[in-house]
């Protein structure tokens, strides 16, 4: 996800967390941005390095894809991490690459 989509995140996160108490909500950011004011404290913000994509690989992907493609190219890795960590449910919103788990 990039800075451009942070405005949608609080509503999505609040809605999900309200319907699924005790769950977590993670967002993978591709540009190092962070949510602004109004975002729930319970949002876990992940950078590509957090899911095993090093700087060199991120730069390689960034030369191959526009923002949506870059986010999409990281989703399978994010999903694998979520499943490895015991996520029971997850959801992804294009192009935000959000992961919601219970």
C-alpha cells in the first residue's frame, strides 16, 4: 500500500476490528508511509523487509511494476506470512495489501 490509500484504512480497520474483537489488522506499505491521525492504534504496519523482501528485491520489483503491481507482487508473500503466523481469516483489498487476521 502506498501513502495514497491511507485515507481508506481507518474505516476499513475500525469496521473489521469492531466485527471481529480480538483480531488483528495489518497493512503492508510499499513506500515507508505511515497512517495519519485517526488511524486505530491496533493497525500493524509492515514494511517489505518484515515479510522477507530486502531492499534490492523491492527496488527490482519497483522497476518492473507501477504502484498497484508492486503491491500485488507482494501479496502472496504477505499471505504466506499471515498463514505461517496462524491467521485463520484474511482479506486483501486491491491495491492496499491489507491483511486482517483472527
